[in-house]
C-alpha cells in the first residue's frame, strides 16, 4: 500500500533492497549516467554482444562471480551471506540471528523475484572498480533487462555497491542500527504522506457530499483510502480520523505502533481558520505513542 515496493513487500525492501535488485543501470540508462560512473563503459561491440544474448566466462572470485553468488544466495534465502557481498555489510554483520529474523520476510520476498539463473554478459575491470552487466528484473518486476552493476575491490574481495558514498558512511557509523533506523524513517515518511492523502481524500469526499467530511470507513468505502490503514500491520503506524459533530471539520493523527521501533514521530493534521489542513509533527515520546 504505502511503500514504493509494495508489489513485493513491506518496507525495508522498499528503500534499500530495491537498490540491490535493480541496483544497476539499464544499458540504455547508463549512457545518460556516463559522467557519474567511476568505471569504463562497454564498447559498441560489447553492447552489440549483450543485445544478442552473449555470455562470458566467469572466473572464480571475479566481479562477475561475486554478482552471480550474491543473487544465488539471495534467492536461496542466505541473507547474511548475500549482504556480506555488498557495501551494506556493516549494517548486518552486527545483527544477531534473532534481530536479522525481523527483516527475514522482507529479504526473502526480494529473493523470490530473482531468476533461477542470472544471465551475465559483460565484465569490465578498471583498477579497483568494476562493472558487471547482467539481465535482471526491472523496477516494476514485469520484465527483465540488462543492467550494469558496480563493484569495488576491498582487499582480496569484490563488493557490490548498492548505496552511494554518503549512505555508506552512514551505514558504517550506525552499524547494526542502520536497518532499524531506516525502517523508522521510512514509516515516518509514509505516515506523513498518508496524512496528506487523508486531507486530499477529505477534499474530494466533501466535493461529492455538499461540503460534508467523511469518517475513515466512508473514505475507504469511497476508494479514497486503502483498507490496510485500519491496522498498523503493514504501515507501522496507527491512524485515527475524527469528524466533528457538524461534519464540517475534522482532525487526523498518526502515531507509531511501537515507539522506537516502527517510528518515533507523531503526526497530526487539522484545519486552520481558513479551512486548510495543517500538519504538525513532533516526537511525543513513548508515553504518547500508543
């Protein structure tokens, strides 16, 4: 519902693991990003070979082999082993098995979208950086296309670059807390967006009902809000909507289901003197987040 990757799963996947599954650029898109790349691009001949479905010989422990093993581990549910092959490693190596299990469903949902065999058609090494071209599902998961996956050599091993330098610095600083913090931030962003959606839904509903606002059930029945807003199971937040007795004004709120785990910030939206929705955000602490 709320998350960008809702076709497959819930939230973490959404923000980080989509970068893994579709972390490379498509061959066409890479031409537009040439100035940003730290490695050389395929030559015209190589591109023609890719379009014809060419294959390459994969040497053990090479960049191409790293990509192959990563997707195999991801598909096989070997989450820790897979993430160890990426620059997300500091975010997972400190997690206990119990902590990792909290994200297991999310990771496994991504793995289900990995083809049984990854077609790898190109490998270019330039110093400590490399680009591997592989056929992977696109962002919408409706078809596969050749994409370029960037890697960096760290000591004797190659590491898949799933996040940029600024995110990598944050991951190293936060370590095992990174995924937990990211989950909260994602929930908070989506809670803010959902309250904005409620405000727009009320405008549309009132336009159809002589200026009268609707309660949560009415907005869901009208198709303006998703049904899973009723629970925090997929949203991480509890939502409430109160329509005043005259049905001419309303207020809405979003509070984390579990403070410090699904979110920290609480959000409220109410109408100002001009009848315009106004959003208020604050960290109300665990006592207020119920």
